[in-house]
């Protein structure tokens, strides 16, 4: 008796108008509460939106730095970009990159750090006369405070660009690169 009911259900599903559009097997799977293969494939093919935590992971994996160094270094870079972009431009990055506000606050505060003499001292003096030199000098100091060499600034930027080199990240990357101007040039 149960077999007849089941056969009747399968026949009804196989000849229903929706089964012709979706395929009768998908209708049966949907009726039984199973995931339809097309939905699973569509979810698997949907690319992930860029986010801060994945960007941090990319930096730690590719550069062999700690999570706190990756977070602070990226925070320094994005803060530099923020200072060189309009509020509207940076707002577009913030809205498209979840977690960015936390990243910005992870950059070390170097406002009270003085130069150590030599070239660093000269950069501090020159920074008093130029906002762009001051911002560049601050990024270098922030990297030093994180235990990173200034040469790693360009490596961080390269990894961030590679991470954002997707269809979803292209606009973020383009705007970020505008804000980084003198830092990458």
C-alpha cells in the first residue's frame, strides 16, 4: 500500500509542470527535503566577498608574519590610504570590506615616537614641513613598532592587491591604490 502511494507521488512529480522546468529528479529531491544539486553548485560557484579576516590570513600565509603584525601592518596601510582619499572614496572601501574599522584601530600609535637619530631623525624633521612625508614616516614607524622592516610595506601592499584582484575586489583595489599613491610610487 505504501509503495502505491510512493509511486503515485513520484508519478505526479515527474509529470508536473515544475518538474519539466527543473527536472523530475530535482523535484523529488526537493519534495524529500534534500538539497537540489543545482542550488549546491550555484552556492559553490558564488565567489566569496572580500573581507578583512581573509586578507589578514593571506598576509600571514604569504609573508610569514604573525596575525598581530598582519593586522597592524594592514591597518597602517589602510590608514595611510584613508588620509589620502576623500571621505566618499574611503566610505566605498569601508562599506565593501567588512571589518575595516577594526583593522584601522589595530595600527600602532606612533605619535609620541621620536626619531632614533641618523636618517630617522632627518625624516622626523622633514615630516614637520610636509604632510605627505609625515604620513610616510608614520607608516614606517608603525611597521618598526610591529617588528617589521620598512621594506615589508611594499610586500604587504602587493599581497593586499593580489587578495583584492577579483571581480568583487576590483573597485576596492583601484580606490585603495589611489589612496596609497606615494607609498607605492
